[in-house]
C-alpha cells in the first residue's frame, strides 16, 4: 500500500498531519508519475473546479479516473474531493455547496453505527443525492447521508482532518 495526498490545492497539510499521527507513510501527489505510484489517494477539500482544472492541465485527470474505474486506485474525497469523486463513474451525485455558502459553515454531531460519537465540520459542503442502493451510507446528519462508500470510493461532505477524526482514515486505509 502506498498512500498519496493530492497536493495541487486545498487542505493538504491537515490530511498529511492526520496520516503522520497514524504513522502512515505518504507522498504528495503532484505529477502523473506520483499518481501512478500510489494505491490510495486522498483528494482534499478546496475548490473542486480548480482541482479538476489543475488535474486536467497536468494530464492527471484521465489517469486518476481510469485507475479509479478499474479499482486500481482507492480514493478518499473530502468536501471538494467528494465532488470530484462523483464525476468518476459514481453511483451518486452531489449538489455543490448544498449545505450553504461559506458563512453557513457549521459543526454537528452525526449519526453513525460504524463511527459512534462522530462529529463533522461542514464548510461550503456538498449534499449527496440520487444515491444508488448499492452505495453504503456510513454516517448521516439528520436524514442526509454525509459519509458514503461507493466501491473503492470513501467520500464525505465534511472535513475529518479538521477535528482529527482518525477512525475515518483508518477505515479508508484498512477497509476500502
């Protein structure tokens, strides 16, 4: 297993600190060669349109999507990363900024059997919609899915790196 953090834009350092706290070796993914070398990729929150544009400009978008579709790449997407994951052969859709604009950011307790007492930090967070029955809902806010697993994708509307939620990283690294 070789873990990478997409390091083009967004909350890169926070994800790296989480991996360091788990004693997980990782690389910053900035090139096609970096992307080819990893088995697990974390796509951070940030600005999804900018992230996609940078991936396309660096010739990485097609490689990322083809590897993920073939299940050669396991992908964890937080917030904007979840939006990008929805564009890769997903069985769910997203409503960008579905939980509101920047000033509507909030923290909340989430419902999860897998992750009891889970807290979520939502910043311009997307909402998941049109979720296929094959997608596993791992956490909800109210009746809304906010953490889902779609085959080799683990995506969430919130930012586990901001409240140091190690359990989600451990699940991604061991179970996806």
